């Protein structure tokens, strides 16, 4: 019996597949060759996190893989109507990025509270710093997005002494529903966006939303770039509707030198800082290899995406109501 065919939509460096080496027929594709190679593949590993090639290649004729795994938390670059309608199982890299992203968010909260950007600006200009900082403990945070990243952010901020409200698609025991979003946003000192990119979340953080915030509030995006209307955020910061913001992803993969983001007051750019921690590629490879072992033995796959929703459904991970 021939070895299963594992097709990798590649990006440098290629994944380290460890104990799968020699057991699996590994083939490599790029955006131009993917459509032609898909019919022969049993499994597709989307290693190129910035590629939209799967959406373009999937509608073509021929057989398709039984399982697609994307080495990212978000699946919006992979999903297309034909994949949603198919019986192909889609999984993501849940379990790899949650803690690093949460630590990055906590670091940004502490940096804003101590006005670290202002301190560094004074140092660069060689002038004394004379402003007061802000206490973090006792302040209010709103985390929008109740998936594993949002829940890990909530845990970590709660440990710093913040009062944290977590908002998800629907209300449940430890999580607020979207009906509470505006009310909670208007009271928050910190608003952290951690929603997946779906049709309902695209552009949800816009002029209307930023207009709800207190002038002293800070906004931190820990999710997908397209959920934030960048021009509206820039305008809100220029008009001092809020005190500051941080973006980790952008409409352009890297903002160009003429992008207004560089000159927007109070805006901190942290490109992919939460996800790109040392060893992250190795952790992604190890997670995929472990999942492949389960798949090869006919066991149910973890991290299975509900393709109609566009993400892996989450359950309450809290044992009590301290997150509310």
C-alpha cells in the first residue's frame, strides 16, 4: 500500500516533520503548483501563513485532501465556499499561540500604564520625563473574542488584578454576549480585540466603536487585521477619542514608509510580536506531527474548525465567574 501523500504549501523554512520522515510521501507546493497537486494529496499542510492560494486552488476539478491543517490560529485565508461544502476536515494550530499572545497583550497593558512609549521618546530627545503613570490593578479590561486566545488573555489580565469582562458570540456562564459589547466598551480602560475574522467581525472596530470609548482608554488588537478599520482608528487617535492603541497585524503585511500608521499619535506597532516567539515554527511542526499520528490511527482530530462559523468552537475554560 503506498504511503499517504502529505502536500505542504511551503514557506521558508520548511516544517520539520520529525518521526514522519520516511513514513509519509511528502510533496511540496507553492501558489502556482498547488491546484495541480491537490488531487493526489491525502493531507494538506498549509505552512505558508500569508498565502491565499488554497482559496484559489480548491474550486478546481479533481479529488481533494481529506484533511487540511493550517499552521495558524485564523482560518480565513483558507476557507472558501467549496471547502466549507466539502467533507474535508479543517484544523488549526490552536494551543501554540495563546500564551505568547496573552503575554504580549499583558506587556502592552503594562507599557501603556507606565507610559513606556513616552519615556522612550523623552530619552530619544534627551529631555526629562515628568508625567504620572497609571495603576493597572483595579482597572477595567474588555476582551472581545471568547476563543482560546481571548480566554488566555483574560486569565493573565485577571492575574494582574484587572477586572475583566469577556465577550463572545453568545452569552454563557462566564462570558458576555455581543448585546453587552457597547455598554462594556464605554466603561473599559483597556479594550483588547481577539476575534476571528468572519463576515460578522470584518470591520467591527470602526468609527462607531471607537466613539464609544473613554478618552483615557487604550485599544489593543490581538486578532486579525481586517477586523479593525485602520483609517477609523487613525482618525480616532488623531482626534484624541482614546488615549492610545497597539496593532500587531495590518492591512498591508508590513506598513509602507508612507503609511499614516507610523505618525499616528499614541499608536504602537508590534508586528506579529505575540505569535513570533523563539521556537514557534518548531512548536507548530510538533503540533502537526502529533495530530498526524492521531489521524493516521483513525482517531478524532483536535482543533477541528466548524467551517460554517470559521473557527474552532470554544467551551468555558473558567471554573468560576471571576472573569466577569
